[in-house]
């Protein structure tokens, strides 16, 4: 940081010096007639500035890039992520060529062709061949970039594989809730936003038998390593966006329109801790669509682990019905027996469900 | 020249009819003269720019120097600064939102297009005034009304609109979702509706004037590129702003009349809303159908001004005049069919994403043509570094540097990671924000003598340029790094996540650079206002330029030209023509007077001069 400030300070000191020197000379005279061939004021200094800024700018950009690299995200932890990263740096590499070339020409020409006394510019209004060249060359480069990008995009957004682990993630002001299909059927039950209350935060529809073993978690998402994970993404109130920076995953959560994103994570949290030599490393999920006051802190942690640990974690989670057995009242009578599997017998008393539901409303309305 | 002199008698006659004495209100307030209206737009735009940029400085302090005590802002911001001197997170979002709204619409649309379309169209095409002075006046006063409402919203207890300048519903539709979505959003929508009316009144006028009121001989292929850019900009605005109005009206319906255009399946504050069947994505489609052309509405006038200023000060014809027009038309056309590249990760059908990626990347081609043509115009020139010229050269650099990262973001696969990160912020600030602002500066420095009859101090202008140019790059190049590191935009602070809880020095650096650039603008403000009153007297044609505005009196009165309107015989880029005595030949000089420098095909045109001279269809002073 000190170096940057020092560098900037140096640039400004130099600039100010030049400026003051110039001011002394020219501040008194502003020519009041058409000054035919007189040297325009400050022309030489400004011409020189183009070269100064070009050289200092090139050094500053190269140096700052080297400095910034250590803060970039580590190598992607998903298969498609490494592909888009490669594509990104490949594209950046290609684009650096015109960036340098064009800026060099602008700055260099400005200096080289600055006003000279008794000199006349060349009258050069057009050249069709040149125009054709710089239409076609960018077009070909674009075609190349479009093609590589399009291939990657279609693969990433293709239909998810059948064996993908399906996990639902719902955004609300201001946290995420993840829901799993459960260890018995591993299928997500239906939902309906009208069923949402303080406990049933994502509106699980308990008349669907697939929902009986669903479990949810507002603080942590676990996913297995090495196989496709399909995120089913929903929003409860306003727009949110699921962003898993290390996985290069992003997809908006839209109220009323479920979205999805599938990817294959291939580095566990432990792998990353070893790779980065940081025992505290955690994958994080953030929100990237402005959603209100708490937008900047809408976090849920992500744990990537091997298949066995993942299975173990899933089996340790208590299902929604186990946590809130009063919701058994919402299960249709013909399915009650199935729903009660795995529940302690005495909790199956439906009497207090209305009380909790109203408590839910009041708790819900206190969310700001 | 001789043509003008020969018509002296006719002019006296026409002149008398039109010197009705005007009182202060008619002359400066409800004025129908395009030059005064242009100045009204310019001054209002400058005031808005100061407000808009000040906001960005406040939130840059919050982002880059989060531990700083902001109590010194309490006299201005009052309750938005907490007891401990911290910025309120809701107000942070309001600042971000208002900064975007103000800069995009009030400064770079109204302030740039409003100023220079109004000022230059009649002067450069040789017209007495706009087609409808009254509509033109209305246009400004609708803008003024929109400004008052938007300004008023800053003082609401619940704060101004705060859902981002894109005001995506449901956040913007539901007052219970955010304090800024209450009265602040109502005023935002009302203000924008009036703003759109203002833009349409102005745009219709620009188009009509350019098509109908060109002076004799001013065919489309002799129009300066500035006028081409204003014409194309006005057409863009005329087609796209009504779509924004429709999206705004639907949002008003959703907010106040219980409709469900954008709302569906929402549970908020312990209550499931009855709205079903709407789609928030619909709003995004409607919004970006304006929002993307808006980028070019902001940018094209800047490019037009640059074309003119670079040619004049390189003392060379603009390279590839026709290619420049074609590329502007190409950009304008493509602007309408790329909007969904703002929506790659909204859950839109991936196939649509592919189509929009393809269309988006095509825009790089006409943009590249423009960039190369500017560079070739500099090549072998005889460059005079007036402040206007410096800002034009700076614009080309910023336009190219910022445009290149657009190729990354327009690639849907890469956009997955970069969408809504600081990479996007860096990209559009360079290519759209800073580049257009440079166009605005170039225009002000270049046409200040015509506006006020005085010169701005060139040295201060040059200093202003270098500080601003370097400052802009110091802000936005590092911002790309922050984006690559994954930092999401519109975050109040970066302490909540491990992946953003670092890189603090870079954010601090950006903020320091932003404050520095902000301070540098006071050089301009001082120079501008001081020179209006105390600047040196402007000569007739200070930049030795070819366009018609420099043939008017130094301070043109109502009707712009005394006597007959000038006739036009050539394009506006005859700089450094081989054989010519001077290194410029204004548009109103007939080929018959420049036999020494004519090309063979131009000698053939001498025969048409009599016919051109004889026409005088469009002089509004002769229309009775």
C-alpha cells in the first residue's frame, strides 16, 4: 500500500511541478486574434506528457497486475470453472494485444505528430483497403471468441446429468435456506409459497409424500465432491443471486420463476485448505443481486466433502417433520403412517400446530 | 462569403421583423432560443454532475476507508450518519442508486445530448433555430421538473430510491422490502416519467430539425459527424425511451393499483402476497430494451464531438467519413438487439443467451472501425493540444480500453463469474461513464467560445485533462482486479465474507484516486465559471475550424446569422488540403474560389453552385 501511495504521490508531484512551471510562462497571454502559425500554448509539454504517461502507465499496469494476482481467486474448484477461467485468461490475453497496440498508437501519434511550425498535415480522407482490413480482422477474432464462448456456455447450461445430486436453495431477506430431498427417497417434495410460515420457511407442501424426509439448513450447504450437483434456485421475496465464487457459479433467484445451475465440484474443503495452506478456508455462497439492507452479508457456508462424509452428514440431519412434528397435522390422513416413520410416537400430536402457525406469522412479520 | 455579402439588403428587411424586445423571463427563463436552452441544460447538468459525483465520493470512502469517521457529513446527511460516524447501509444503497440515475440520465443524457444537440444542430446545419422552439423550451422545463422531483426525493425521511439504478422489482415494487422502495421510489418513477417526456420532446425536435432545416447545399453527406451522431442518438432515444416509460408505468400499476405484471409467488414480512403470474424478468427485458440503447445514447454524442474536435485539431480530414457514419448506424442498429446480455444469469433460456452473445460481440466490429479511424486521423496530423483535443484523445483511449473488456462480459460463459462484480463496474465506467464525460468536456472546451464569446484558460484546461485522465485510469484499472477477485458490486462493506475480506489496500487506493479525480474537477468548475465572466474575448474562429457555427457573429443573436443563412458547398473536413492557402477551408467557401486546391471531381461541382445559391427554402425568417 505504501508503495502505491508513494508512486501516486510521485506522479502527482511531477505533474504539479510541470503545471506550475507552465503556469508561470503562459498565464499572462491569451492571444486575442486568430494566431496564424504561432505555437499553441503548452503544446510541447502536452505532447511530452503523452510519452511520460504511456511509459509510466505501462509500468504501473504491469506492476499493479503482478501485485494484484495474489488476491485473485484461487484455481476454480469446479470442472466448468477451470474451463471458463482458461477462456477468460485466453480472451484477456488476446485482448491485451489491441489494448497495448491501440493505446500505444494513440499516445505515440499524439506525441509524434504534434504541431510543428510551417508543417502541414497530410490530407488523407480514406482508404478502403485499410477499412476493410480493420473490419475483417476484428470480425474474425470475434468469431473465434464467440465460438469458444458459445461451446462453453452450451455445455455449462446443458441439461443436468441424471445422477446429479439435487439440492434446493432459496433466497430470502437476508439469508439462504437449503433443502435436501432426504435420505429415504432423495426427492424434493413440492412447495407452495402460500404455505410459508416462520418454521416452514420455504413452503414445503406436506401433502406430497416426497417431502416427508426433506431436511433443510439455514447455515450450511454440504455437497459431495466429484459428481454433478444440481442447484434448484428459488427466491421468496425479492431477487437474489446465488454466487459461489470459488466454483464460478452464479444464477439469479427469481420469485415465481425457479432457476437452476449444475456443476461438478472436484475439490473438497479439505483439499482447498491444503492447497491454500489455510486451515480456516471455507467455501462461501454470496448474494450478487441487490436485495436490500442486508445484501452485503447474505452468506451461507458451503462444505464440499467426500461421498461418505456427505452421506453421513445427510443422515445426521433431522428432517423437517422431526424438527417440527406439529406439521404432521398438514399431512393427509392416508399418508400419515408413512410420514410418521422415523418420528418418535409421542411427538405425533397435532394439537398445537395452530399455535405455532400463528407464532410463525408474528415472528415472520418481525423480519425486516 | 460573397454570397452572404450580396444579400445584405435582404437581411435588413428580414431582420426588422424579428427584433421584438424580450423581457428577462422570455430571454433567459422560458426562452425558446436553442442557444439559451443549451446553456440551461449545461448548467443544470453541471449541477447534477457535482451532486452525482459527490455521492460516489461518499460511498467510495465507505468502501475504501471503512473505518473512517463520517461525522463531518452529519450537517448534510443528518440521520444517515450514525452516532458512531458510520454510514447507514440503506443510505449506502440509496447513494449508489442515485449516483447511477443522476449520472446516466441527468448528466450524460440530458447534460450531454441536451446541451450539444440543442447548441450545435442549428448552428452546424445553418438553421435559425430548432424546428419548434416552443417544444424545445418544454423539453427543458420537463427536465427541470424531473430534476426538482428527483432532487426532492433526496430529502425524504425514508430516503430516495435505493434498488440500484436499474430498479429491478420486486425490490422496487414492495415498500416493505426496503425503505427506499416507498416514497423515494414513487418520486423516482414520477421523475423518470417526466424525464422521458422531456427526452421525447427534445428528440423529435432534433430529428425534425436535422431533416428539414439544413441550409442550402447542406446535403446529408456534407453534415459534420457531430450532427450525424446527434441525429442517430435522437432516433435511438425516440425508439427506446417509450419502452422505459411502459416499464415504469407497469411498475407504477404494480405498486399502487394491485396489478401483478412483475410480481408472483412472494412471501414477505410474514405475509404471502396475492399476486401471481407476473414476472420480474419481464421488467428486466423492458428496462434493458431502453437500458442498452441508453449506453449509446450517452456515448454517441461524445463520439460525434470527438470526431469533430480530433479532425479540427489534427488539421486533417476525419479518416473514413462514410465508414464513421456507417459504423454509428451499425452500432445504433445493434444496440436494439443486444439488451439481454445484461441478463445472462437471470435464468433466461440459455439458447437466448447464445443468440445475444453472438449479436453483442458483433458490436465490437463497428466500434473497432471507429477506434482505428480516430487513430488514423491522428496519423501524420499537425496536432494542436487544445483542452478539447486532449479530452477527445482521452476519450478514444478510454473508449478502447473500456470497450475491450466488454468483449469479455458479452461472452455469456465468462459473464457467469463476472456478472455483478466490480469487473462490470470498471468496464462500464470506462467505456460509457468516463468516455462520455470526456466527450462532454471536449465539447465544453471546444464550443465555449461560441457559447459565451470568451475563451477558457487553456493551461488550466490541460491540467484538468491530465489530472482527470490519469485519475480515471487510476480508479478503474485497479477496479478490474477487484472484479477478477470476485468482489460483488453494491456491497456496503466487504467484511462479511472471507473471499472479500482482503485486498483492502486496493479498495483504499481506488477511493483515494476517486477523491483525487473529484477534486481535480474543481479546476474545471473554476475555469468554466470564471471564464464566462472574465475570460479573454474569443476570436471569430479560434480553432480555425470549417463548420458553419464559426461563420456566425462571435456571440450569435436570435436567428444565429445576420442576413441570409450561409450556403454550403463542401464537406466540413477540408483541412490541410494540398494546394490550399490556409490549412482549412470552411464549408461555406465555394469550389469556384479554391481552384488551386480542387480535385477533378470537385471542379465538376462548380456548375452546381448557382443552383445552391439560389435555393433558400429553409430560412424561418423568410417564410412569410
